C-alpha cells in the first residue's frame, strides 16, 4: 500500500479527492495510517458526501468537504508529490500516475486548493442531507398532498 508510505514521508499536509465509494475505502483500508498521522500533518479530503457515506466521513476525524462530482481522483502530498488515480473497481486494477515533477505537482496543488475553497464543509453538507427527503418520505408526502388536495376539492363543491 503506497498511501501509508506517502503519509509517513509527508511533513506538512495532504489533500485528497476521492469518489463516494472511495471515502469508504479510505475508512476501511487506511484508517490506521490516517489515525497515526492526523495529529502530525493536516489531512484534507473531499468527495461526494451522501447519506450512505457520511458516517465514515465523520469517523475519519480529518477535514472533509463535499463536492457534487469527482472528475479525477487525485492526491497531493506537501508540495512534493502528486498522485492521479484512474479507478477500475478494485485497487489491484487501478491505474496510477505518481510524479514529483515540480511543475505538475504545483499545477495539481493549485487545482486541488481551488476545488477545496469551493467545496461544502462537512457540517453544512450534513445539514443539507438531514433536510432531504428519502424517496419513501417524498412519495408519502406527495401521496398525502394529493389526498388533501382531493379532499379540499370535494369540500369546496
């Protein structure tokens, strides 16, 4: 596993972007490394946060923000290493590009920092999710609304 080694070598901070399911992968696979290093270095991650993965996001104990869609899974370790991942479904098949070429690392870092600034903080996303209806709740609400509208029309006549 490369990420724990990258974390070990990091001196200041890490910024990750991952998919909705990738957040669960971080929780399941490298939570120990995150726990070990999160007091020593700043760790930030952004991903699509949903009702299905928000508990994992909260349990990681790192800075997490929500983005609606991930176009690329990418990481930046300090200003010295960039990683781009093309997920293929399981980590053994993923295509990974790792570079320490400064021009690329700098470009990747600027892109990730810009995305971070526009992403929604976890606490705000949690409030958004709490206010959303589930499909079942929405269907029940619409059914009740239809029933009341029908009754109101009958009473008016």
